[in-house]
C-alpha cells in the first residue's frame, strides 16, 4: 500500500470572507473603543475608558454594553467557542478594568468591544439581513456566560464592600 493511500488528505477549506454586520454594532464599537484620538498619535480610546473612571458603576455599564455585542453573536450564529471567547474578552475587560486608574488605561488598550466585533465579523455564519434570531441552544449558552459574568460582578462588589467595611472598622493610622 502506498504512503499516499494511508495518509489522509487534508482538504483546504475555503477561506470565509468577513461578514457584513449591522452599522449600529460598528458604531457602538467605535464609540466604546475608538471615539477619541490622542493628537499626534494613532492611539485611540473610547467611552469604555472614560465611563470606567466612575467607580463601580462605570465598569458595570460598559460590561452591559459588551453583553449586547455578545448577544449579537447569537443572532449572527457564530460558533459556541467564539461566543465563549467573546465572553472571556468581556471578563478580562471587567476584571482588569475594575482596578482604579490602572484599569482605565487597560480599558483603553484592551478594546474588548472592538475585539468582539472583529470576532463577530470573522466568524458570522449569516448576513446582517438574516441575523434576526439565533438558535435556542446558543441563547442558553450565552445566558450561562452572562450568568457567570454577573456572578463575577456580584463577587467583586462583595469583595469591595468587605474591604470598605474592614477599612471603616480599622482605619489606617494616617486618619
């Protein structure tokens, strides 16, 4: 038997061209991650970094915007592994973005919405015109991802409350 008969042939899959997605999603990504440009540079940042300056509320609000983009992934029928990757981008943005001041610089650099829109564009299996609903299993999967992210949010708020209560009970010597 020849070596070619034993070795399976790997068929090259046709390269998928990027999908057209709704202009509103593109605009949302631009507002959140690239609305402002620092003069003299090509570096851009958006409302994600600015709203994140509001302690507690800012990062939560920008995470909810990320949920909207994640839900769009279901409507565009991206694979579950891509939905998970999009959820991880949101989680990383939330966890590191919640660190005061340093997190806002991280938000300006990480650009989770831009990353998720690009994943959506590359992995969408339907066009913008066909993206009206998703499969029930995908909605359940995204619901699970959002639930875990909401638990992460609740946990971080509980830790912050615990730390604040401890500081109030045991004030540092400088006060």
